């Protein structure tokens, strides 16, 4: 077997791997599909987590078939088609622990049915099932924005997370969604998922581009746009300041992007708008809701996958995932 592992800054390898034995509280999953996440690319860039120089196993967006079940584990059987919830595993699969999903056989320690091992609905392929993790991240960001049908919403960034947010917003009846992204290919995907407009952030100011779409007004004697909620899945350091300078009274701003450096923003101007600023990370409760929606939305979910490569080409897949032309890059295993 093999395991995708970070060895240092920019140094990621497909290493020979011997899977640990399945203990009485564990299960082994034969991997079928694993998505490449932007977090994987970030971990490689910094040289491993939790600290640079830490040898790190990669892959946390996985689905597969149960191969072995420990004697103490109930509710899971050999042959079950399952999704792994890495946040609920004691080894934090793919994000700092010894196990990662980019391997032929994954050991899931302290396995629990319905907690970290979730069933794939009938009729759902492994590729769509592996989208559960990033779609749960996207759903949590939308949940934190506290939006409702009829709201005007902006999503910054149309990578897999931003596209997932557009999918959930539209599915909830929030049809006045405007997306921003530098890449034309990603803007086209946003439109295909139901965004009202998909704009190039370099084509003009927020006020000039959003005003005709969301309407304009005044907030403490300054011009503003009537956007209700802003979701940042891009991580550009100027975004927050730009929004504060044009936002309406009591709008909401959710940061879901990973900012690696401190940013400055005009707190004084923010004071007059009473804008709510919050963050979203992970998916504390969202995975079951994503799974429940998969039969209804499977075609839209599949459309977010831009590339499919076999596991033997995972290093090439990492390069593809780093390009703005890609959306979700899915790595597939034999029998997927």
C-alpha cells in the first residue's frame, strides 16, 4: 500500500505504507474516492501540521467500502458503503494524525456508526459521497450567515467551498446570490449552480458592480449597497475593508477562508454600520444534513467535480488543484 505524506515545505510524496492492524474498536475502509482540499495544499505549503516539519498524512474527504470491523464496533458491517467524518475521529484523519485518506486502506480508530462512519445513501456514487466533507464546510458557512429566502447574498471565491455555498443558498431559496472570482471558469460554474451573477473583482468597485444588482442606499450619510450577507471563501486581505466601506446597516459577514496573516480593517467605519462579523470552521453538525440532501442534489454536486484522476496520479492531481481552472479534483481508486 501507499500513503500520501508531507515531508517538509513543498515536499509531498507517495510513500510505501503498511496499515496498522484493525483493533477491537476500529474499522478499516477500502478507499474508493478522496477529494483534494485547499487545506491539503496549505499544509504542503507550510511543510506539515500541527507545526512545520511534522510528517503529515494527507486526505480528509473520503468515501469507501468497509473492509474490516473490530469486535466492539456495532452498527457497521463489512461491505457497507460509507463516508468518513474526519473531525470526529480521535486521530483527526488527514489533518495532523497518523492516518490520511489518500491510501488504499484507511484505519479509522474508535469507529462509531453515525458519528465518524456515516452510510452512503442508495444510488449515490463514491465520488458524490466524497463531496460530503467540503459540502458540510460550505453548509456550516451558510448556516453561520443566518440567511433566509429573499436575502441578498455575496459569496467571495468560487472554489469548491464557495461553489458549495452557492448550491446551498440557492437550494434554500436565496436566489439573489452574487459571486465574485478571478477565474472565468469558476464564475461559469457559479452561474450554472444558480448564482444571479458572477463577477470579476477586478472589473470595478464593489459599489459599482453590486449597486445595479442589490440596490443602493445610505448608511450614516455614506452611500451603501443593500447586500444582507457576505460570505468570504476567498481570503483576499482587502475584502473585509472593502465590504465595511460599502455595506448597509446591520449586514452580516462570515469569514470561512483561512487567513495566514493578520489584516487591517476600518473598525471606526464598521462601528457606524453595526455589521456583524463572525467566522465558520468545519462542520459541527452538518454532515447528516448533507447526506440527506444527496439523492436530491446529486447531479449538482457532481458538477462541482472538475477533474477525476486515479490514485497513482495523485501528485499530478495536487498540481491541478492549485490552478484557478479547477474546482474539486477527485482522486479515485480501483472499483470506484
